[in-house]
C-alpha cells in the first residue's frame, strides 16, 4: 500500500491559481515554486498565507519580514505607476508573490536586498 500526501498538490494548486490571478508567467511561477521546495520556512509561510490570507511573522532575514518585503514591493509599484499611493490597479496578490521571491533572494544573497531596504525610509527593522 502506498500512502500519498496530497498536501503539496493542494498547495501547488493554490499557488498556480494565485500566480495566474497575478498574471505571472509559467517560468516565473516555476522559479518561485523551486524556492519553496528548497526553503521549508518559506514554503510553510506560503501555506500560512494560503490558509489565513495574511503574511506570517516568520521567516525573517536580518530582522526584515515578509511584511517588510510586501510594503517595499507596494512602494515600488506605486513608483512604477507614478501614483504615490495604492490604487485600484495595484494587484496585491502579485505584491505578495513578489515579497516571497524577494525574501527567498534575500535569504540566499542578503547584501543587495538589505541595502535597498535599509536605504528606503519606509521600513521598520525589528530584531
């Protein structure tokens, strides 16, 4: 008898639906999914997001959380749109996905992302 845990399949289904809603390409989706597969803390945080529709407190990198990455991504979106504020055109699900990717990249190679976060005045670093 072979037992098969379908949890990852359900998470992957939720992930692909979220990526489709956010307008992400299959290549981008696969890149982020690969990050989840090699980073259990990030994967667990994504499962929490799917279940709660809120970002968890962990993981963190040098005191910065997924929420910090999300806020930074939102600010970047505001700058790209030249609005200065969060408008109806802002796809918050895309910002969440970008925050997860940013955290994965920051955990692997923190220097560049930490510099960006520290230079931006909107961040509150917590230890």
